[in-house]
C-alpha cells in the first residue's frame, strides 16, 4: 500500500506544481512580437480560432495553452467580436478580460454641419481602418443598400462624431448616420410650429439645409429661418446664394457671378420659386429646430453686417438701406 500512497502524493505534487505554474502563467506578461499587437475578431469566430489568430498576430505563446485558458475560465463563449489592441505587459487574464468586456480599439468619423454629400464621401474614403465598400458604388446603390431606394443622399445623414471598430464597413457607419437623421428629423417635425408652409419632413429637411448654409452666427439662426418661411408664405422666391452654388456643383470656383444667378438650374432659387428639389447640405440639430420653429418675426430680408451677424428687414426699402450701409459703405 505504501507505493500507492507514494504515487498518490506524487500525483498531487505534480498537480499542485502544474496549478502553480498555470497560476503564474496567467499573471505573467505575454511576450509580444511588437510593442503592440492588433486583432480583429470577426463575428462567429470560435475561441480556438481566436487563440490561434492572436498567436498569428504576434502574441508569442502556445495557441493551445491560450485556448485552454479561454475554455477553463468559463468565459470562452462571452468573447465579443471587434477590434482589439494589446501592449507589452498584457497577461493572459487581461487579454481575455479585454475581449469579454468588448474593450475595443475605436476610430472616429466626424461629419460636419453644412457638409455636402461629396464631402461626406471624401471623409469616408479618408477615414482610418474602415472597410471600404462604397467607393465603387453609385449614390443610388448606396441609398438602396441603406434601405432608402430612390432617395437622393444629400442631407440625409446627421452631422456628428461616429466611433467605430477597426475593419467595420463604411456602409455600417453611414447607416448609423442615416438612421440618426431620420430620428432627429422625426422628433423635430413632431414639435413643429403651427401653420408652417411645409408639407412634409422632407421639405423641412431641405429648408433646414438652407438655414444651415445661410447662418453666420448661431444667434441669428431662427431669424434666418423666419425669413425663408415668410417668403414661402407669400410666394416670394427664396433668392439664396447657397442653393445657386450647390446647383453649379464642382464647376463653382468660389466666385459667384451675376451670370450664375441668371443661369437656370433646379437649385437656382432666383429663377425658380419654392424649395429646391433636395437638401443642399447636412443640417445640424439647431438648424432643424430653427426651420420648424422660426422666430416670430415678419422679416423678409437679411444682409451680412460683415462680422458674421446679419441685419434683418421687414420690407425692401429698409433692406436697401441695410445693403447700402453694410455692403456699400454708405451711411
């Protein structure tokens, strides 16, 4: 019987040593092939493949050992898809914790109020670590992929900063911006002022885009909106330069000429009445709010004072005086 006890003690000692070694390994920094190692875990990747991919990316350990840790911890099925980055000093325990928490490396895409669709597409193309799908797609194909077939993309994305995981599709980020605009527009429309000359949320979006481009200082925003609402009410042409510039497209050289104001396009608000056919830019929340809740004033005109603010007038005579004072240097 002594040999049996000795064998049992030996097995217990080996098990204790193994447990101690495993405990020490879990708390010890992993060797990395570089100061930092990155990995994108795709949805549906099994834990064994995750372990192998970390080793392939530069975590210098036995993939089987790493997988056994994932499995033994009871958290293997809690590993989240995403983009991860580990640095020198990371332990096996910390590596798993990071994936279970979903502590991802995030990039950011910033869409600016007043940008047009060309600028949005350029920002997507320049965004770091985005999986590019839209570059080879037409505008119509992009909107169909976003669930809005037949809708022009201009102004349909809410300007904000969007965080995303490395390797995510640009369509995924664009869809978030599109859904955000739908929600913001619906919320603003639901709280609109009574008796506005706007038939639909789409018309509100178009007007808000004009307000966005015409507002020089935030304090003037609701009065700028009021001018255009008042013009729509009385059937007066909007006569706003940003719509003309938008209609000129990439041919606009930064200098708006008289001939441009006379050249008829669907966006020339001097030659055509009512709202243009689509938004001309992305309006922010403040412009949406102003377009649907304009200031209670009778102004039909405004002119820049040269400092970003505007002078507002109720009639053409007062407007001409303001133009003479602020644009022509008169008194």
